[in-house]
């Protein structure tokens, strides 16, 4: 399967936000494959830039440093003349919404989609994960519950579209995102012309 009509995003990205385990990377990869838009995974870019894995960055420099790297990357994507200008799918890290600066940049640069999943699904998908330093604790269930409670209002604040994905397959999510993005970008084109 592939989408017949290429989506015209006017050079702007489709941005996926949501909790760890919400499917941002999986949906991002599939959306990228079917739409032909390149995937830009923020965590992977930061790992490449720094030459360390996310757990190593947290261990060596702390969470605050990682958050600063996220903001620096978003500023680069928004402002740098050498930043990629072709339309992309951007998969973010789950905590990118913690910063109000990040939330403002995300909304300015693209179409922001919140993949909203239930705590049970997050727990099921992340419980055995070893590459998520925030869950490397005695009681990851409680941590996940707290993170969801704290972050859901922030995802709601930043998003243009919320999709409750707990009971949806990946392709269904991809289809909804694709269709909604096409509408969003065609409307914003009319508004700016
Ligand atoms: C984080 C989520 C991770 C990664 C880092 C912090 C978070 O990305 O950025 O471990 O604060 O929720 P994923 O959401 O892709 O797991």
C-alpha cells in the first residue's frame, strides 16, 4: 500500500507527540514509508550529534542537559538556514512538551498530532524497555502514571489533533494522520493566501 496522492505540506512537518510507548516511532516510520516524507527522529538525531545513547546522555549529563539538547534541535529546525526545508515527519521524545518554548516552536513549525494512549498500554509496551532512563526505577508503573497525569495537559495544549490510539492498529492511525494533515495544510494554505 502507498498513498496515491502525495500530501502537500508546503514544506512543513507532521509532528508526532505522546508518551513513551505511544507509537510515535512506529507510526512515524509507517507514515514516512507510505507518504514518501522523510522521517526525522529527534532522539536519534540527538544520539548521533552527541555520539551517545539517550541513557548515556542522562547518566553522564543529566535530564536537564538532554532537555536543552531537545530545545536546541527544535530551534535549529525552526531557524537555521541550513536546516532541512523539505517536508518531513518528525517523531519527538515523550518529554519534548515539558518546555513551553518547545511547545510554541512545535505549533509554529508544523501540524502536531498527539498519539494518546492509556496507561496500561504504555506500561505493557515499555515495562521491559532498557533504553528509557526515566523508567529505570523500582516502580515504573507509578512513574508512568505520574508522567501521564503531568503531561497529558501539555500534549493537549500543543496538539492540533488528538488521536486515542489504544485500540487502533498502526495503519489506521497512519491513515487518520495522513488525512487530517492533508486537510490542515490545505486550510492553512487558503488562510495564508
Ligand atoms: C523521554 C522519552 C524518550 C526519550 C527520553 C525521555 C520522556 O523518547 O526522549 O528517554 O521524557 O518521555 P520516547 O518517547 O521515544 O520513548
